[in-house]
C-alpha cells in the first residue's frame, strides 16, 4: 500500500542485494512505500516483491538500459533514493584487466548514478535524501581492486560536490563495512590474483566475522530519519558507529571537513 501522503517514499536500486532487500523489509515494516530495481531476479527479489509498490528491471552497467528506464520514474514522489547496486570485478592489477571490463564497473558503480541523478535532480522534492554506498579501499589502497575502489572513491567526492551544488537536498554516503554479501563471491573466484584478500574473505566466512545486517539497517534508518543538511556531503562508517554518537550533529556543525576526503597533514614551511 502506498504511503505517498505520509511522505515515506523511497527508491532502492539493487533491491535484490543483501543490503537492499534487508533495508526494504525494514522500511516496509515502518510504513514506507518502497520501489526497487533489479538486474537479475533471484530468491531475494521474489521474497520482497510483495512488499514493494513497484519493481523495475534495470541493468546499471548499460547506459542504454538506464536511459530507457529513467523516463518511467516519477522522481518527484520520493523523499529518499538509495543507490545499492554495485560490482567488484574485474579483479587484478590495472594492466592485467581488460579496459572494457574496468569501464563497465565504473559505469555500474559510479557513472550510472551520475546518469540517474542528472535526470532526477531537477525533479526531486526539497529535502530529498540521496544515499550511496562506499566500499572497501576508499581510505586505503588495496591492490587488485582498482576499478571498484576508484569508482567508490569517485562517488564519495561527488557526494560532497553535489551537496555544495544542491543545498536543498541531502547527500549521504555510507560505508557498511564487511557485510555478508554475494559480492564477496567475486573475490573468492580470484584466489590466484588476490591471495591475501581471498584468505581474509575465507577467514571471515569461517568465523562469521561480518558487520551485522541489523546494525547496517539501523544506521541507514537513523540517517534517513534524522540527518539534516549538516550531514550532507559526508561519508559515514557503519562499523565505527559514529552515526549513533549523541554529539554527532554538534561535531558536524563545528567541523565542515569531518568525514570527507581530505589530506591529513600539512608540511610546515
């Protein structure tokens, strides 16, 4: 049932992912009207479809698919848009991977979101919260994941730029941390290419050493309900739990550089 009159309308891309489906369930149980997108239907997609108002088939790795989808979406009805879709491959050092595959990941993780926002931003309502996901490597340099890391880092910076360009909207980037997700299958299939990352992934599965999905959904819901313009353009970590800091708003208001891509130190002259 639609909740448009209650101002609780959200579009979630990649809704058949672990994070997308979990958050859709959480929102539906809290009275939200949820629309979603998928590329390939899976068990999660079938499970959550009864909870959704509308479900779109979109391939975000394909600019034509995105262009065909955009005119069918009424962006003005949403007070939140959450971009969850993403890809990790190709995995390998830059010169070891095909440029076409590298570009495909850039399109999926970054350019498709820019393509969507290029059409959506003139139509979204004031105060619309636009959420994106950061990935591992944004604050480091993991070898072998250059396409994934570059695309996610670009997204973090673009969020800050858009926050400056569109002050009537709220742009939030969230790093969920190590969540149990199908995306890790790509690392497990690249044992010989990224052996250290493979071993760490196997260790986490054996120990079930993951960020709990409940913490992810609780963090997202808190940002969705409470984040104001002081939060906009920043990159928040689920694992660090700063989202639940009672003094967070005060810290954000006092430090405009907090949770943004910045140089840490300056050399004295």
